[in-house]
C-alpha cells in the first residue's frame, strides 16, 4: 500500500497531520528550500509528542556532497530518535562516497536518499545506496518554484526509478509539489509513499501552516491500510486506479463519457522495413464510458481522470516498436478497461505521415459480461474485450 507522508515544521503541525490521517510525519523547514533542516530540539520535541503513533522522519538539510559533512549532520539528527533520515544526493563524483560514509548509521535509523528530478537524478546510484544499507530512496524536486515532479519526470519514466529501486531492496517514494490530481496518476505505479507539503497548506503555499481540511483531502485520495481483522480493511472506491472497483454500484446513476481527442505523439510503429528505427506522428482519440459512483462529484475520488488515459498511452508508446495500429489500439483499450468503472471504450489510432491524409483503425471494446469489475484485475485477465464488443474499421499496417 502507498503511504501518505506529510511534511511538517514541528510539534503543532505534526498534530494536525496526525489528526488528518498521515502515515509518516516528516520534519523539514519549507522556508529553507527542498531539504531545509528543523532545529534538533524541535525534532526531539516532535518525536516525543508523536510518541510512536506514526513513524517520524527528518531531513538533514541542504548539504554539499561532502562525505564528512553529511555524516556529521546525519549523526546528529539520528540521535534525536527519528525513524527515517532523509539525505539529499545531487549528481556528483562524491555521491557514492557520501552513501558509504553513512553506512555506519544504517543499523540505527532508516536512511532514505533523496534524488532530484530537476537536477538530472542519477538512478545508477541506487546499487551503492543498497550496499551502504539504505532503507529507501525517493525522487523530489529541488526548485519548488520551477515545476512539479511530473514536469520533470513524467509517469512513463517513473518506473525507471521505482523498478530498479525495488530490485535492490529499496523502498521507493515520490514527492515534488504534488497536488491532488496527481494521486490517481501515481497510485498505479505503486510507490511506497507519496510526499506532500504545499498541497497540505491553505492556497497551496508551502510556507504557510498546514490545514486540517487539506490534509484530510489528500488522505481521502490515498487508500488507507487498516489493521488486520478490520471488517472494512480497504476502501475499494479509492483503489479503482489499481484495478479494483466499488463493491456495489448503483445502476440508477448511469454512466458518463470522458474523452481524449487529437492526442498526437511520435511513435515507433509499422510493419514495413522503412518504418522501423524511426518515429512517425500518430493521433489518438479515446472515448470511455464510465460508471458514475455519485450524483454529486466533488473531487478526484469520484471521477476517472483523462490524465490516466494519456499517461497510459505514453507508457505503451515508451515500450518500443509496435508492428500494427490494431495492436496499439488493443493495448490502449486494455489499459483503459483496467479501471473497473469503465464499461466501454472506443479507441481510434491514426498514422498521420502516410498518404495524403491519415490512415488507421478504430476499435470498440467493452467489459465482458462475466467480469463486472467487482474484483481486482478482471479486465486484464479477460483481455479487456469480448466478442460482442469487438468493432474494427479496416486493417492498418
């Protein structure tokens, strides 16, 4: 399950984060950049106040890539009793040496390396972090006024971080001016935690005090793991982005249609030899028929985001060459139908650089009657279509 990390400035904000349901209390000074450190006395006071109700983390400060300076700062903060210690790593020839300098702290505190999406993050550092006993790594942004995480590391590239981190036994987290609409886009990638600061503050101004209503709004969007034996262990409405659906849908609410039109990407596609090793422009049009779960949608819990459709297309395209337009359309349809709220999808794929106009294919797929979407992965197991839902126009190479 993805956990909710809330960055706070001290004891008072920590209590607000706890009341709002945060999973990890993360101490930092937002007025001092991405990793501004909180005073040691404030860290100790906050750890004592939280008193084990939730894990507490703290950042080490905006430090140079100097092994001894980092070791000394990290040692001081580790002695405050925090559970996690976050250390920033910039691309530098000394980065691996900095990781090794912290190896002696690993048995005492869970070390988390912070890489920066807007500073050319070096994911090749992950093996050295694992060898030095680090517990995890996360990608954040260093310049909070220069774009969000997804501006620098789009969803189709995030597995390039999460997958090798997991392969080396590291937990993987994401942060960087994240907002509520980012959550359904990131949950399918299954990070171990998502970190927030600005989204928890009034007006999304990260230097203001966090607000309980803002904290609760973010908490409601991240499925909460509850104690074993709890009869309501998971709210499946909030797990829709991971292939789950509500346990009950009121058919009287009907369906809505969401769409993506004229979405053009460079794609490696085609069966002819001259189409291999090159990209050509392809236009996507997707319309999804979606079950409504409320007649009064208020936030991202109540909708299927068109961003998820576009993220999925980008991810499919990023896998490499596709021989047939039909294959590409089928993959897009299966991705959209992986959300069990989607009952039908139409996908049009058009190659724009062959012939005087465009050539392509349009397909329609619907959720199989035997897989109503009330259990995980149904659409994927059934391929996202059935015979009665199959409709194609032409054949396209």
